[in-house]
């Protein structure tokens, strides 16, 4: 099981901020060979869902209230360190993220901009494809909504 915490930007320690940015860069920039602006000025508005194992951040999402990113509440930057993915921590992290949206923002309508190959993963969490595929930073994505 992951040790999950939920923090605002101002509640993050410098070490936590550094670690979560390092994890995002490790996966989204290096592993996926995608040059994009990860530090996008939106972290300050997000709730940060942090998954730790042995006090090390290995999983992470950020969630937004409606209007702060999309018109719907949303979950983004969903990431699990590669060596831990086989343990299904992504599912546990997403369940915690969905619950955070529901309890923090009193919303059940949630959007994700999902990498297309993860459609089944998000389907299993109750998300349904909405619209056509699109490229985001050169990677095929789909919008998905959970009602």
C-alpha cells in the first residue's frame, strides 16, 4: 500500500517539491522522450496527491477544482515511477485522487487528458472517452470524463 498524502502547494516541503518535479521529469520528459514545459505555473493552484513508499515519492497526481484548468474538476500529471508500476499503485493513486476531488471540491464530474494507450486503465476507474484523439506534446491523448 502507498502512503498517500494530499497537500496544497504551500504545504509541500522543498524536498517534496523537488522529488515530485524530479519524478515528473524522469517519466514525462526522459522516459517518454518528450520535451515540454512541465513547470507550467499551475502547481500553485493544484492539490497535490503524493504516494510514498519507504518515505520516497513514487507516485503523484495533481488535481484542480473546476475552472482552474478545465471547466470540469480534473486530475493530471498522473505518474508512477517505472520500477513500481507492476504493483498497481496507479490504481490506488487514482482512487485517492478521485476521492480528493469529490471531498475537496464536492464534484463527481472529473476530466482527465489521458495518454491514449491508457484508455482501459481509466475505463476501469469509471472514465469514458469524450471526443476524438488529439496530440498533446507529440503524444496521442484522449479526453475522458467520469460522472
